[in-house]
């Protein structure tokens, strides 16, 4: 019967830790398998990510291309048909879209004219396409940017 005091790992599942620096007879004594001198022989050594032993690292060998505009505004795109989940006459702003799970807290929101909206809504977002604006007004709603 299996008991707590009879539990053992499978054969070969556990390997004993290599004990270094235990005399010359062990085969890994004296320098403890670290070799002579150099950064790797010292305590506390850790190579920085991308370090290739003094060889020019890959990220410096490859050419640079293009640039990233740090001032770029990234909009979360919302389809017009997604607004049908809101009650008629309600105000649809960024916070309402976050509560509905359509967007995350940060960033800008743009509504695109994909699908139809069937309820009159007051929409207050950062950007809205011309087609979406017309369809919201046609459904009896208003748009504030």
C-alpha cells in the first residue's frame, strides 16, 4: 500500500547536485570547474543579455531601419454595430465603452461605420468616421467629438 513514508521518486528522476571544490581527487576541485581567471571565474558574474563573449553582438551587427514616431496616436477601433448593446438614449463615452468591455482604460477611441445602429445614442469619443456620424444622426442620436 502507498504511504507517505514509502513515497520515492522514479529511478533517474532526481540527479545529485555536482559538488565542486572538494579537493583534487574529485576531478572538480581547486578552481571548482571555473578555469583560471577571467570574468566567469569570479563570483557574482552575470553576462548582460545579448553579450557574445566580446564578439560584436547581433543587435549591433544588423543595420537599423526606419524610425518610431513617439508622438503617434493609436486609436482603438470600434464598429458601429457594437453600439447596439447600449440602451436607447444612453451616453456612449470612453468610460461606458470600458465598462462594456469594448476598450481598455488607456488610449483613444475611433468609431467606424461598420454595420448599423438602431437606437438613438449620444456618442462622445475622440474620433468618428463621417459615415458613422451620419448613421448615428439618422438613427436619432447625436455626436460630440
